[in-house]
């Protein structure tokens, strides 16, 4: 099923994420227009605060990661297997804080 969003539709990199976990965009990725699209959607849909240097460099840095996790957490769509061991402690800590 192709992406329905006007912003994402037809973007090969984002479409690939639907069918191949290896295509997912993860923290550390840089220089890709689809990262800027993702950041824009997070700002528009969730009012996310993404660092200006990440936006200008089209980089998936810490603030983009936080915005994605917040978006997924609010919609209960987190796939913990997609996050590196480095990020899992932060996810677990955030979940513990949320459950208090």
C-alpha cells in the first residue's frame, strides 16, 4: 500500500520503509530530503521542536529522534526492535516517567 500523505507520497526512500525494515531512517542519517520531509511532518502534526541545525543539515539527530518517539508514543506505535541499544535506555526511561 503506497503512502497516502501528500508530503510523503512518491518518495522512494519513505515508501521503502513500508516494506523493508532496513530502509528505516534512523538517528545519524544525514543529507537526505526525506529527512526534512519527516521533520516537517512532525512539526505540522505534533508541534515538534527540532533543532535548526538538524533541519538545515537534513540530519536525523537527537531532537528528531525525540520527536519521532513522542509521535509514536502518543499513538502507541513504537516498535522497540527498531531502536538501537544506545537509544533503548532513553526509551525505557521515558516510558517509566510517563507511567508515573
